[in-house]
C-alpha cells in the first residue's frame, strides 16, 4: 500500500506556512471578501447537505488539503478498501462493511471468492426471523408473543443498534419494547430484568468474538435468570446469538440455527449493517432496515466515485484535519438538533476515537502529529444550557458539527421553528462573536455607568471566529440516517488514510481487559496481594476491608 509520512508531505509543509499567512483573517472577513462563499463551501450528496463555509479556511486552504489527500494516496487506499484488500494490516483483515449494504447484484470479492451470497444469506435469515416474530409465528416457550427484546452486547455490538433504534423510534413497531444492556455493572442488567416477563422476552446475545467478558457475564446472568422460570428446553425459544464464533455460541447453549453470522472483515464499530443490526430490523421492520442500508450505500457510491474536490466525506475529513493539525483544536463537539439523535455523539465517539486514537503509523513510527480529536456532545437545545458557554467563551477553540433536519416528524411546528432557529443562531454566534465595542454600546444603551461598563464589557465580549459545520437532512428517515452514518464512517477512514494509521484495529483496549482479569482474582481472594502497583494495591485493600464489614 503506498503511503507517505503525513508530516513529511510537501502539502503538509505548505499548509503549515499557509496557516500562518491567514492567522489574522476571521471567518466573518472571509464571508465579506467572498460573496459566493456559502455556495463554494457547501455540497449535497446522498440526500444530505453539508455547509462547511463557517470554517476558517480559504480556497487555497482547500486546494492544499486536496493536495495532501492526493499525496497521502487517499483514492488508492479507498479503492483498495472497497476491493477487499487487507487494509487492516495489523490483523491482516479486509475492511468490507460497505459490502453489507450494497445491492444484491453487486459482487464483492474477498480472496477471489464472491462474498455476496453469504451476506444476502444472513440478510434473508434476518428478514425471515423478523417477520416470524412480527407475525407471531415465533413465540416464547409457553406460546406467548414476544413483547420485549433485550440486546446484550457492548461497544460496536451495542452503540450502533441502540443509536439507530432510538433515532428511528418514530417509526418503531408499538408492540415490541427494545432494551440494550451493555455495561457489566449489574445495575444495568438488574434494572432491565425487573421490567420483564420471561415468557415474552427474547434475548439477543450480540458479540462478534463471543469472548468479551462484559457481554459474556451479562449473557450468563440473563440465562441464569431465565432458568429460574423455565427449563433448559426454553433457551432455544428465548436466546439467539449474533456472532462470528460458532463454537463459543454452542458452548453457551445456543443452537446454531439460532445464530446469525458475521465475519472478520466487519469491524465491531462498523457492524450495525450486519446481523448486529437485528434489533433494528425487529424494532422497525425489515424494510426500514433495508432503507437504512440503501442510504448508506448511496453515500458509499458518492464516496467511491465523486472527485475528491466534490466528495463530502473527503471534504469533511480534510476540514477536520485542518482544524486538528493546523488550527490545533483538540476536540469536536457534536450538536444534534434532533432529540432522537440522542445517542449519535456516543456512537461517533467510538467510531472516531477507537478508529483513529492511535499514535503509531503504518511504518511502526510515532505519528509526530495529532490524530483523533476528542468527540463529545449532546442534543440541542439541551447542550446550550450546559456546555455551550465553554464553546463560546472557553479558552479552547472547539469546532462544532451541527446536525439537524428540515422537516420534523411531529405536529408541533412552532417547536421545530424554534429548534432550527437555535441551531442556526448558535453557529452564527460562534462565528461572529461580539466585539468589546458592541458589548460597550449595548451596556450604554441599558444606561449603565462608565465604571459598570468597564467592569462588565470584557465578560460580555465573545471572541467569535469559532468554526462549525452544519449538516441538514430533509427528514430523519432510515435512508438519511444511513447516509449520515456512512458519511462519518468514511470521514474517519479518510483521516486515518491521511495520517497513515490503521483505523481498523483497537489494540489499545486490550491491556485494561487483561489487567481486569487479574484484579478480579485479587479482589475476591483473601491471600496477601503482591501483584499490583502501590495505588492499585491500596485501593484493593480498602475495598476488601470495607466489604468485610456490614453495609
Ligand atoms: O472494546 C473493544 C471491542 O473489541 C470493540 O471494538 C467492539 O465493538 C467491542 O469490543 C465488542 O466486541 P464483541 O462484539 O466481540 O463482543
């Protein structure tokens, strides 16, 4: 795979000089100088509209960023990914989640074999299963229809389906309640189990590896709970698995006919398009799950075929690289102005930070530059009354992605006008700010004394010049959501390609998992603890001591 060191490319060096050249220019000044700026820095693709004009970048900046993408061989790396080459080079795996959402007639080759048949085989298994549940043909062991579905999984086996089920709850079937248990904290499982009738509950154990300790403990506890009501024979009616590990599924006691397969070329955080999306199909109906896949596929087509200069994921990625590596912004806030996108920031957090939270490049060297930013956020307008103060006047500059839809799916039009007005007002305020002179004039108009004005004006001044993107969807439909998720997946991928890192492994989460096993042993042991560092040892001793005394 061709790859240059990011910081050594000539475009990177030119960008370093260029950021200095425009350091005195504000975003507002760019709008004054360029009457066509909005048109020139916005585009439409796969039903989404992206406005990136409120970033502090010029046409020259964009040209240099596009040169950077070319020098980093973004197109070749993208094509290699779609062609099934092993771009996940530390695990020697292909990265083909895009094949999961492609139409049936589009072949996808992996090591010379067309994987289309396996993909559509599992999709068909999901469709049939979903329809059997919906029609009441598949029931619990006593003959009751299912009313509750509990997805037990974590990370990519939880965040994607949970986010989508919530985002599209407006079109969800009213006869099925969805529950998601991810945390190993027993409070999570306990709170869900208390609400359930075991006779009408279906458990989905979702784990690619079927070895993730958190999921397996939750799964075993759920099964134990179920077996307090029913015999082993009931398990096959009430437990299904989504996993690429058939042996572990059988060992758990789930029949292979109740296993939905997926493959090592689907990364956990890219897996909602696979059978990991089963809760989505169950909650919404299979046709809506298919529409979600189709929306993502439309974005894939655009990403694969649009020239870099008109390619939405590429431009979103390059704008992010500009803000991260040249404007030195350490985080991005995701502000979803749609209540149902509540879990979208969490989902993006895993997608971006697990993919690009790496400081070693493909040559095994330190990257020398920053990589993934911190991703955080919440729904608007809630965030405005919590952390937007920091965005407007904090000492750090944090770019914001505003995401909203033009048409709501409720009959409260005045709410939607207010929501949209707030969304647009925030990005405008972040860009324009308020000068000291404007603040002073306002205070004079309010009749304040010169001393009061001198005291207050600095606090009522907003620096402005704070960057943001705005993404508009017509309405939050399954296809628009599919396109939105795929947009961010490809954004993250393009950034990884530019930085020369592997966006598809996650070795960084291993160490903590290994240590947790050893600490768990020490916590329940009464032997002297000689295995841990001073702090861990001290904490373990305190916990052991306190657990001995009555509550
Ligand atoms: O936390 C690491 C991770 O491997 C994620 O990448 C993955 O989504 C999650 O754990 C769950 O893994 P599994 O589906 O194998 O249980």
